[in-house]
C-alpha cells in the first residue's frame, strides 16, 4: 500500500516543497474513492484476489489502503516519525500469511496501490507542477521500498512460525503413533495414512568431526528427508534427528516385506550420507501394529550394529539368532556382566565382536581390523584371561555373543 518514507529516517530526505504539499493536498478528498477503486477493481487482476471473501476486500483491504494513502499524505505535510505507522501493514501481512495468500500476490497488491496513487497525483497535476510531481514520486517510491521490506519481513516471519507449528504438530503425531501414546487410528487418519504400512528405522551416524555445527546437522537431516521424499513419495511420514529416525510409508503391493524398498533406500542414502547407513523395515498390517513394528525395526538395527554386521539394509532373518539372544529375561544381567572386565578396553571388545562376526577366523579378523594375526591371538587370550570366557569353544562364543548383544555395545 502507498506510504511515506520509513520511520527512523528523519532528515534522510529533504522536506517536500510547498508546491509538492499543495499538489498532495488536492488528493486528500479522493482517499475513500481511491481505496474503494483499489479494493474492488485494481486488485481484481491479481492472482487469487477474487477468491478472497467480500468482507475482507471491502473492510480489511480497503482500510489498509486508506491507511497507506493517509499516511503518505500526512508525511508530505509533516515529516515527523512515528514507529507505529507500519503496524497495520505488519498486522495485515501476518494475517495474509496465516490465510495462505502467496507472498507475491501480497507484494503486488502494494505495488498496484502505489501505481494507482501515482496515477491520481499525475492526473491532479497541472502545467508547471512537473517538479512538484517528481518530488512526490520520489517520496512515494522511497516509502514503498520501506513498506515492502516491512511486509515481506513480517510475512516470512509469520510463515516460518506457522511452518514450525505445523511441523511440530506433525512430529508429535508421528511420535505418538510410534510410541503408542496416541490412539493409533486417530494418528493414522490425521497423518493421511491408510492400509498396511512399512515402518523403517534408519541409523545414520553423525560426523565425528567435533567442529561440525548445528547448521551442518540440520542440513544433514534435510538431505535425508529429501531422499525419503523422493524414494517413498509424499505419502510417507517421518520423525528424524541427526542420527536417523523412523519412517512410516504405505506398503507397496509388489514389495510386501519391504526388502526392495530398503535396498533402494540404502543406495540413495549412501550417496548423501556415506556408507555407514543402516536400516531395517517391518510391516504393520494396521495402525495398531505400528508401535511394535517400530520397536522391532529399531532392535534389528541395534542387534546388527552390536554384533558387527556390515552397514546396509538388515532383515530379521539376517540376525535371527542374535535377535533371540538379545531378548532380556532373568539371566540377562548376569550374562551381560561377563564382559564387565573388558568394558574399559574398547580394542578388546571390538576384536571380540569382529572375531565372532568372522566365525572365529583369526586371519579374517586380523584383515578386518588391520592387525597381525598374532596380535589378534594376544587380544583373544587377554579376553579369556580377564573374563574367563573361552571364545574358541561353542559355549564360550555363544555366551560372548549374548553378552555383547545384551550390553548393546555397538560401535559409534
């Protein structure tokens, strides 16, 4: 909408001449007429304006135009600043953002108003008032610049706040669905999900660089979200942080167990997050099955990490025994405690994990760890000495594997 130069800029521009003030004064009687014309005619060519409710156009828009016209004319007479002059413009910008009006439409309405006021000033001017008209146009354009800045700033701030509010509501729905704290059917409906779903757990280790900033973490999450959107479509919902998270997507009829989806997703995620990505998918026949499916998918990835499986997509069948051994019961704490003597020796724990993963093959273990086979032998002997577990025996290796899984000692 038309306005004067911005508050806080007193003295930045010369005061209008008496001739310019006289020309502007002759337009004061046309304020209501110009406001009605803009609200009912001039803005009609703007995209989406015709769809606004009549009361918005006749009341809110017209009132904002009148405010802008009177503000400009007042500033021509009196250049004193008032920080409240732009308050109405900011309030209207926030309302339009809340209603979903595109920013380009809002800004074009202000530019259109400036053009209509320029036409009115031009039509009112007579021969000999060319210099006065140029003065007013200069003031009008400078004021328009300030208004556009205030409107755009407020609109974008409000839009960001609304987006954050919707995003947090969305996240709370997904979180409530995953942990079972919300009625599953209601959460399913609000999230736009229906039918059998695929619940995926992702583990995307964050960068070890201590200098990595929060900005880098947010970019990483956005990259992962972009991959998910492209791979799973708009029907999928997710709850992510810098280390990964969960995704709930409609189950494909040609991939009922989610194996193909996981493999495709792993390939795409490796391209943006490196090769340490892990994921597992579990199907949920109904909304009520989602919390259990999420827990199972999380446990599959946890177990695969704990027993040293290579990164990538994991299935229950890949870790069937290990998954079973990782279940907690009355004996779990005592089994986990078997490795307490080496709990502060990460190199021994890692050697044990890799040795079990390579089926007790000392050369394979040495190659994986970049060690000499004799070093592996020495470490295994030290583990036996400290814990009493003979990992070369079937019983000892089974107890060691169960202890690793129950402790959750996965490499970070």
